[in-house]
C-alpha cells in the first residue's frame, strides 16, 4: 500500500511538473533572448553616441561576447568587424532603425542623425552565443527545483504512507489479539478520520463481544453450579442404600458426574484454552474402556482394546479427554443394538496421537452429523461436535467413516503436548 501511494503521488507530481515545466522553460528561453537583444540594442546606441570620435582602432575587429559591432561611415569605410554593406543598411541610412533576423543572428541597425540626414549607420549582430548567454544555468536551476519538488513530494507521500500503515497495522494487531481470545485488546484511535472511525467501531465491537461472553460465562457457571445441590442430595441417597455393591457403583457414577460439572464450571471461567493442558491418551483410553466394560458385559457386547504401550501425551486436559471417550462410547451404546461389538484403538501418529472407536452396527446415516446440533436419533447432536472442537483446539481433527465390519468409525487425531 505504501509503495502504491508513493508511486501514485510521484506519477501525479511528475505529470504536473511536466505540464508546468515546458511553458516555464519556454518563458525562460524567451526572457534570456530578450535580455540578449536588449544588450545588443544598448551596445548599438552607445556606439552611435560616440561615432564622431571613433578611429580605425576604436572598435574590435572580432566579435566580443557574441556581439559583432560594425560602423558604416559616409565615405564607405567600415569600422570594427568587417562586413558587406547590405540593403538593410541602406534602408537604415534613410533614418529608419531596424531589427532583423539573419542566418548569423539578430541584426540591430541604429542610424546616426547628422546635418545631412543619417549617412552613418551602426550595426550590431547578436550571435546565438549572445542571445542565449545564461540560458543553461537558468534551465539547470529550473530542472533542479523541479527535481527537488518531486523528491519532496515523494518523501511526504512516504511519510504519509508510513503513518497510514502504522494505523492499519495497529488495527490488524488488535484484530489478531481479539481473534486469539484477548478481549481486552483495544485499537488506538489515531490516524486519518476513516481509520479513527474504524478503530472506534472495532473497539465497540470488542466491548460488545466481551460483555456477551462474560454474560454467557456467568449463565453457564450459574447453571452448572445449580446442579451441585441435586448431585449432593443424590450422593446422600446413594450412601443410604443397603446394597453396598450397587452403592459403590452409583457413587462412582455420581463422582464422575460431579467431576464433569466441576470441569464445566472451570471451563466457563476461561475464554480459550492456553494450550498448556496435557494428558496421557493411553492411560485414559484404558481407564474409560474398562469403565464401560461393565455396561458392555450387561448388554452382550465385546470391547476390543488395542492401546500402544507407553505414554501418548496429547494437548488436551484429562477431563476433556475423558469426556471425549465417554461421548464416543456412549454413542455406540445409544445408537447400536445390544450385542454389537466395538473396539478402541490408540497409537502415535507423527508428533501427535490418534484415537479410533469402531463398531459393527449400522454405521452413520450421514457423515455431516459431526456438525453441531445434527443427530441421527433422538439426541442433542452435541457429542460429536464437542469431540471435534476439543480435537481442533489441540491442533488435531476428526473424521467419520465406515469400519471394516460395516459399522461406524470415528478417528480423532490430537496435537502433541508441549513440553
């Protein structure tokens, strides 16, 4: 943008300078020629006033400073620069001065009035040297001024362009900070009026977004906090059960729900993930597969678990990773008939890791079900969208497809955890 602005100003100033430079140079040339002509006339008049005292050696026989002076006497002699008597000299002898353009230059004829008319004529020939004396310095001065004006305009345009770009760069930096989740970022309202107005509107937008996000976080926090009371009551009811085996299972379920609610509350207090969270995909995948194995046994299913040995660190928090596992496995149990087998696979891929959940059910009716709010059954349609957003926040992705057994296949790729 700065180069374009500078180039545009330079081109416009160059055209303007050319438009004024041509007539200016013509005027300078005419002025110099007029001065040369005036000098020749003054020289002729000065010689005419002293013709009575002239001798053969009074005048130079060669042109000096581009002026050739000749005096035609009544007896036919020529003093000064020798030259043939021309018809124009004869006309001037009739007491008629003249200025003539000749091939050699500008001819000035001044008759000298005497008792018997004007028998003596002074001739001054102004050559091109005399007519254009001082023209070159004048032209160079005009051209220098033109170049100086052009450079000044370019420098001013460059400075103006830097100021505009500085204001635009500040707007872009503020927009980048807002996009990164820093809703406290504000643009400086300086620069041209249009950029100042844009900065003010951007700041208004940032303030509005900040207010909306804060209100949404408060509502989310209030909603999840209200769930703690019924969960506490449920925990008390479970503790009162006489069947301790059933009570222990229900306690684990209640604690899992409580942990999920607490995580939602914590998540509502931060706007975006800072990328510092990490978890071991291998350990959590084994734990959650073992947790769901009891339900799988009750419904006649077989869970095949193939987890790479060792640690699989990914850039996702433990609670979020458990939520992903629960969402994927819950989908299998909710949308496939009893007795349908499933498998859980996790292994390293590149600098991250991938989690794959497959089943032998009817498969996905539509792969666009990953979009928020879309579901193939009577569910909220949020599970796969939560999985997708969590994976993308870690620098990964989610893909839907068909398993080798004809059922559904969900592959979740996670970004590597930062050290």
